[in-house]
């Protein structure tokens, strides 16, 4: 808040005085891990996410039911031994489809995060190093992008560009590239602002000034001195961006404009299950819970990383 | 608030809107595919007719000229006609906009009613069990995708318990209290889905904003004067701590509109969100463009409102 000075130090006091001395003999990574472990839910979440990733990558090798084996004698069945997660309206095995869908959802999440991080870091760094007009212009564009209605634009972009990209890159590849680019391309703004804010404060710090005085070039300043110190908050933001991208992809598929029906991403499964909610609730509950668990565990991990990577916080 | 500031802030919103319209138009112009659509590929339409059509519609003009035409038409309220329903786009939107705004408004009120008390209580005793529960529940609520909560609510309250209808009825045949009762019953689930999602993401912000204020000197002074804890909290802390929340709500608007679109779609609420999805699935580009632009305008306008409210609430902000 502008004009207010936090005077009496109390809970959560922030400032150099409160800096926690790193436990002796620990490298920064080991110290971060020590702090991360204090966040119990984050550790649990790391385990849950690990299980999800493991199931998605190794699961299909163990559970060898094909995702598109149609069996009309086993339509809309609830969980049983033959089909641990039940079946859908075509009698296809939901467990196999869940594992396949998870691979897509997680891949989209990570890839879209990478796009957002690369674009956001680049723009934030440029804006943070340049001052004056360029900075103002870049920030104006960023703010404008922030005011764009995300979901309608996502829908519009995917609707308009899907046919062309599918012709170029194939049915699945086209939609994957499109979804990743569009989600990443509309989510870089928070990261750009974060990186810029970090740069603005870091570039005035003494150690940067010292490096500058020793004749370090601007590029070296950024790469060797400023960037490593700006990484902490960026990593936290990037983690949460994965969760956001997973939700965005599921939303698109849920609205029927994401992946085609033969690619059972979690959102697509929910979309297909809607009409059978009354007779086959398990069909909606399994993919929905999968999205929820993945997103929740990633968000908790981000929360834990925030504690772990903020050296000002005493834990 | 000085009148010149008000005027200037309103004028500043215009370049933003223009820029958004440029982005929208560029996307449309860059998109592959012929705007004439089927006519361009139909062999029964002779090339001469096609050329004449193109010339008449101005499709061969340079892009900036087409953009200006489009902008002028939009500004004059001529939003074209829907491909599917043969109705004017502006009428379609005007019919449905009130429903969407009512849904958005009530769920926003619900969100604030949930988030503020919880956030304040969490900030009063930081790191207490209450604070930890509020934090955890907030994170859970905000990790639950709205489409999933919507489906689960339908499953529990419509399918299993049969308390609420799961398809929204737009023409309720009742008057007086009965009408209100039916409206209440059918709106409660969509409002709850959006309101709780938004409330969950607000709790943390309210908490940290309150914590910023609680440790200020003037709060200590108030306490040391012997004012009761409750009174200090309500009169001194909450009133100031809530000011930044106004901005936060404004910043989250694009996300909230996303949630309302999904919720309208799930519960078949006849608002502009479900109109958008229906139009996309039916290849109805004029409606899609118009609805997207309406959402963009709403974001810009509400942001403007939040800015003005902020200045009004916090006189420390210097007006230049």
C-alpha cells in the first residue's frame, strides 16, 4: 500500500533483519529442500503428483487394455474387476482412457507453461532492463493483454486456426501445438510483470552495481547476476502456471473445442460423460477427480516452493 | 475526486478498447479460410458473381480500411446478423446480457460475503488452526475446476436429492413470490459454483491485505488508547484492509468471466456465455466476435470502475 510504513515488526515481518541464516553446511538446494519438507501438504502433494505421473507413464505398460476397444456388452458399467474405473457409453475401458488422457493433460500443462515462461521471462527481462519509453510501452501492452477476456479468445483462436493447423501437422499434432501455443501465449503476462518487478529491484542492488563497476556487460549482468536471483518467485509462478494450463486445456475440451473424441483427454471425457450423468456418474467423477487432484497437488507444491525459495521467510 | 481526473481516466480507457478491437480484428483477418465460406467453393456460383460479391463486401480492400469500416459499424451499433438465427447480433446479445450480469453480480456478492469474514478471521490469528484451514480450503476451492464442481453439484442436488432443477428455465410461468422461489431454486447452483470459486481465490488476498494493515502503527495506537479489539478490527483494520481487495477483484475479472461462461454452459443459463459456446459450435462468427468484444468491454469498464472506486476509497492516492 502506498504511503504506509510497516513499523512495528510482528508476524511475518519482512526485511533484511528477518533474514534466516542458512543452516550451516547446506547448499542452497539442500536448504530449499529442508524448507520445502516443512510444508507437510506440499510433501504429500509431491507424492500424489509422483503417483499420477508414474501411473500415466508406466500404467499403460501394465494395464494393457486398449483405449478404443469398443464392447457393447459392457456399456456404462460401474467399477468392477474387469474395468476398475468402469466403462463409457461405448464400453471402452475408463482406466486405460484416464491414463492416456493424463499423459495429454500433463504434457499440455508442461508445454504451455514452458511457452508462457519463455515469453514472459523474455518480455519481463527486456522491460526490466530497459527503462523509460520502451518499458512503459511494453508494460502497457502487458496490461492490455491482462484485460483480454481469456476464455472467449482461447475459443475464438482455436476455432479459427484448428483446421489449418490440423492440415499441416496432422489431426492430433495440430490441435496439440495450437492448444499449447494459445494457452501459453495468453498466460505470459503475470510472469512478465513478476520478472520485471524482480529486475527493477535487483538491478539497483549493490552486487549488481559492483559487477557493473567491474565492467560486466549488460548481457552478463542479466544472465550471471540478476536472473539467478530472480529465479525463486519465477519457479513458483511457473509451477502454478502448469496447473492453470491443465485447467485451461480441460476447459476447452470440456466445452467441445479441444481435443477430438478419439483423444480422451480428461476434459474431453467429462464432456462426453455429461449426458449420462444420471445413469453413469462414475464416468464424470473419475476424470474430474483426476483433474482436481493433479491441479491441487501442483498448487500445493507451488505453495511449498514459495516457502522454500523465499529466503526472507523464517522457517 | 476531481472532475478532470475522472474525465482523463475515462478517456484513458478508450485506447485500451481500441487496442483490444485491433487484436480481435487481426486474429480474424489472420485466420485462414475465405470469409465468403461456402460461396467461394460452390461451383454453381460463377466467378464473376464471386468477384462482384467480394467487391461489394469490400473484401479486397486493404486490411486497415476493412478494420475502420468494421469499427465504425460496431460503434454505430450495427453488429451484423447471426448466420444461424437470422437475428441481429445486438438484439441477441441484449436479450441475454441481463441474465449474465445478474449471475455475475450475485456470485460476486457471494464471493465477497464468504471471502472477507474468513480472510479477516484468518488474519486476526495468523498461523492458528483457523488460518491454516482457511488457507487449505481456499487452495482446494480454487483448484477445483468450475466445470467439475458444476457437474458434482448437479449430481448431488439434482440427480440424487432432486432439490434443484439442473436445466435453467428462461420463461418461468409464475408470478409474485412463486416466481422468485423458482428463480432462486434454479439460480442457486450456478451462483454457488462461481461465487465459491471466486471466494476461494480471494480469501488469501484478503488475509494478506489485512495482515499488512494490522501491523501498522495506527492500529497499535488505537489499541493502546483502550478501544476494544472488535472495534479496532472493524473500524480501523477492515475498512482500510479492504481497499486493495477492490483492485484484486478487478484484476481477476477475465478469469471470473471464464468461470461464468463455463457455468452458463453447464446449467444451460441463457446468458451471453452459453451464446458464445453455441455460436462457436455453430460456426456463427459475427456472434462470436461480438460476444468476445462485449466481454472485453465489460473487463475494461469494470476495471475503470474499480480504479475510480479505489481513488474514492483511499484519499492517500495522489491525483494528478
